[in-house]
C-alpha cells in the first residue's frame, strides 16, 4: 500500500511545451485531475513566451477569451508523470505490475530508477476564471503587485519607462501578460491511466481527492511541485512543501493564500489541504502565483485558485461557447462531468469552524490613514492589546476597531500607550466593548511562556488594504529565539512571515494561547531589503501581570508598570536602524 506522500505525488506532474517558433521549451507544473480519463490541468503561465510574440493571442488573453486548439495548432505539449505510471507499447498509461513489488518501490525511493516518464498530450483549451480574475484585480492590483519571475526592471516609473529602450518596454509588457495569465488555466488530455484495483492505488487516490474541496485559514497546506518547472526535473521533480492556508476570499472561495514554500515554475502545482483533526488530504486548488512582489518587496506568500471554482468556470465557458452541445460532441468525451462526479465537488461552505480560534481574537485597528492589528484579551470587558506605534496618531484621529467577521468600525478608548522614551515595550491597551461583542473569541484569553522550536501562528491584517474586507491572514512558523533579561523573556522571535499591518496582532500557540504581540520584522537599510521571516514580538508573559492587575482593580496606574526601566532591554528593542514598524498607509481599493 502506498504511503500518503507517495499517493499525493501521483497526482502532480510537469507540463512542457514547444510553442511554435519560440526557441526555448516552456514549462509549468500540473495536476493529473482524472487519471482514468487522462485529464491534466495546468496554469496559463506556460503560454507566456508564445503570447508575448503573438499579438492576436495577446489581445485574446487581455480580453479573457477562450483559446482553443486551432489557436495553438503549431504547439506540442508533453507531460512528465511520476515514474510509477508507465506507457505501454499500445500507448496506454497503466500502473505497472512491478509497483506492487517491494523491491521496485525501494529502488524508486533510493533513486536507482528515473523519477518521471514523459508522455505526449493533446491541448483541449485555455480559459480564464473570471471570478478569480476579479478577485485578484481587487485584492492584488497590478499597480502595486508584480507576478513575473524577474522584477528587476519593474521598479521604473511610467515616465521613466517611456524613455527606456525596447527591452524595458518588453519587461513591462511581460509583467502585464503575467498578470493576465494569473487567471488562465489549460486542460490537456493524455492516454487514459488504468488503475489496477489490486495495487491499492485507486482507493488511495480517491481518499485524497474526494469529499471536500474548500478550505479555511489555518488548515494545513501541502504542495507537490517541481521548482523551476521542466528545467531540471531529474533534480527537483515533485518536491514537497508544507505550510498553512493563510487566507481565503472571493466567489466560491476562489482565492487562496498560503505561506507554503513555492518557487518559480511551481505554477500549476496541486494544493492539498486538511483541517484540524482530519487524517486525509483534499485536492483543493492549483498554484497561480509562486512568488509575489508588492511595491518591489518580496512577500512570503503564494496564491492558488480553488479547483471547485476552476471547474465551475470551465463548465460555464464551454456551455456558453457551445450551447446545447455535449462534451462528447466537442471531442472532450465526458471528461468534465466525470471529473466533477469523481471529486464530488460541492458548493463551498463558509469555512471550517475548527479554525475560528485562529482568527476570532484578532481585530483591525485603524487610526486615520494607517492601520494595524490587535488581540482581544477579554471579550466581555472589551480589552484589546495592540502596539503603541499603531495608535501613535490617536491625539489627532479616532481609534477605530473592527472585529473579525464584523462589518462596522467602532470607536475605541485608549487606556494606555507606551511612550518610546519611557520604556522598551511597544504596547498599547484599548477598550472597545462594541467591537469585541461582535467577535466569537472566548471570554478570556490565556497565555503561554514561549519555547524555542514551539509551533506558532502569526495573525494580523497584513499586506492587504484595510478596506479590502478580508479577514486576518495567518502564517505558521516556529519560535526561533527568545531573548531574556533576569531570567524572564523580553523578546520573542519567530519564523512566521510578518508584514506591514500585522503589528499588534497575536502570536498564538498551536492550542490558541497567546505567546506574544507582533511588533516588527527586520530590514537591511543599506539595500532596503525586508525580511518578513525574521520578526520580533513582545512576550505575552511580559505584559500580562500589568493587564490582569488593571482588570481586577480598574486602576490605569497598573498599566504604567509596562514602562520597564531596564537599560539593557531598552537597548535590545532600540533597533531603529534595522527594524520596521508594521503599520502601513491606507490605499484606495482598485
């Protein structure tokens, strides 16, 4: 019987294509979506080079048109499959009898046989998922975000670009096409794959790809992808990566954000997810952008499109183009309908309630044109912890708070905020009972002392505009370092991806206890490089005594004990030359 990781790998592949007169082969990852029908799904980025050289195709992509086989009649597509599939002399792909032999599996794992095999495929069509396109355009507008693999020439202003050579114009055109192709997906067909029941393969695959096609923030996210696509598959073919689902949005939950490691060339890779307490994985989505850049800075998240949304969009497009005609009449057999039946796709629900605790304690804190995050300490009393730099403009602007899942902003009272001159901890305490009453957070939050290597989650309203109506985003990691003074933690560092807007949000343990308050990530001022995976938090244990004394007595003087008079700790937190506060300026939603 196959191990879980081995079954997941069977569904991942690489698509290589020779595109007309384009000299170099292009490639992307893909999904063997329906083995017994030979249906393969991949991402539109595999067509980028061809489209850049074909004005007619470029216009089609920009207007979101369906691309059929006639448009790509000079293109050839090959699919690199897991070597455990093999092609017989009759051209039929089957599960080899030797796969059930322990010696064969051992040789495969030891690398003594090739890890992949190449089969020819037929191009059926390329289409745009309009729901995904609209969601990406709204949340990640191309004016702020870049999705091309090389962004070295994309920091030019439009005025400067017009003065540059055709090379620079080509780079801008490439960026535009890369953005448009984010929402394009290709359907290919290979020879049907026969699954031999006595190999235990069919049941194993169905275990991982059926039942549920939606996910929610905090779910385990796993990718089987080939970094750099078809460049060196002998080295990188079907590599494994794990993270969490960071956020979900859009119609049919089409837009999925994950912090799982993704490398250029991984576009088209299958995304598997599993919720809390689930033993199996579910084929949930397909990677659309492996690396994202915002305002010329790398963001440690990747974007995927839900498979449910893709199948819904494809079925609609084919029916719109050929009303009343069956799939068989179009030469697609019953591929699409059989894929839907096999996966038992369902209408997405609102989310997995088991992950509510990851988001419920986090609030949006907005002051004028800037925003950050906060964490609900006590729901009934309306107590919220955040960072002082999030509310630094409270004297001239109202402090507004919005709970996760809430639609309204409520004015908060600032009970305490740290003056950087008086102490090291960048902490503020707010009260907003109306906002916390809208939250599903438990009545009182508990804390835990940090431990190096401990699994943690960073939660906050980072990266995306405050008016995007997104819930908080989640990033997973571990506690990488704890700095102590007098035997007590005074700084927690983690490997979570922390970005502007996350300041004041919680660093939570795997059981939902508060480990710290997110403050900042790191920046190298010499080259303006930002490092989101190196970040600092105020330990919850360092602030808890003062907050609990205030809760019991109502005396704000207890909060002033947060002004720790310790020159060593002050020096540790005086990282102005290498740290960056995680508030950001509001931008209009585009």
